[in-house]
C-alpha cells in the first residue's frame, strides 16, 4: 500500500473509532512501528489527529480540535436539532453572521428557508451551499483558508468584520467549563469575537459533549450571549448551576 493510501486508511479508521492503536496499525498495514509513527507525525502536523501514548485520537484536547472532515460526520441528529432551534431566531430581512464549524454549516443550509436574508460567513460549506441562492445576499469573508476548520481567518477576515454589522451572529464552540467559553486556536477566537462585536445579538451553539471541557484560550463568558442553544438533556447536571447563575439555555428537542 502506498504511503498516502495508508494515511487515508488511518483517517478512515479514526472516523469510525475516534482513536487508533499503534501496534494494531503496524500489524494491519504490515509495516514497522516507526513507519506508523511517521504517518501519525505527518497527520498530526497537518492538524488531522492528536498523538497520544500508544496511538492517536481525534478527540478534542486543550490545544487540539479535530479536523472538520471528522466533525461534519459526527452527531448528525443533534446538529439538526440544534440548527432547527437556532433557526427560530432568524426572521426574513435579517442580516445574519455565522461562523466556522460543522453545526454552523448545518444551520447555514437551513437559512434559505428564511429568505430574503443577507448572510455573512467565513464558513466554506455555507459559502458553497448558498452561492447563487435566490433570496440570499451572500457576503463571503476573505482571509487565509484553513483546511482544518474549512473556513477563512486572519487579518483580512477581522478587518472585513469590523466594517460590517448584523442583526444576529451564530457562534459555535468546542469547549465550555463553568461559565467560560473556550477555543484552542487564537485566530479562530479573534474571528468569533469580531463577529459577536459586529452583531446586535449573538447566539452560542454548543454540543452537550463540549460542556465540562476547557481549551487554551478563553473566548467569552456565557453571559455575553443573548441566547445559548444546546442538545443537553433536560435533566443534565450542567443546567442547574447555570440557571442559578442566571444563564438560560435553549434545549433543542
């Protein structure tokens, strides 16, 4: 098997299992452990996985978010529920900002149901899905393209956002711990903050698996958002302390 084919096969195994074992990979592909180490090193450098003792994982760490290619294949039903709940905040005629992320991408495809709209986004999936859509005035944010996040970031993105204004921004996050909202990547944090600052209202989209986690950069406080949409179960232990602190969450049915 060629090197690139083997690395793609490792990616496929990660999609299925979230983690891979070094010894198992060496046996499966009939190569040395050192060869597998090199494969994992290359994939880690590309931002595809996170190496750990004896193997690798795509599970989030404090400085690692899994590649968009993995995230878009996970928790499909939960994303649909959250996106449908968030869509209730959108009315025809609005200007909507929406950030990178797989849940945001699902919401982006639903926005055509609320036409006419102006949609401002750095999310490549949304740009591809809405370009040329009748009733959508699409403003695609330029910048440096990140294949890991499948979106655009950087100085050009932030400069464009500083000159735009929206009725509502939809912001996603990979980690919430207590009242604090986190992200692993500094450039992503800056873009999300710029979107929030340029919008009259903001809505946080957060998967139930993201609660109780932290990451390298504090992005915001939960109280900074006008709405928080999640797929937490109504009886979750997370809800009570947040409600006591005056933080209300919209639970996607």
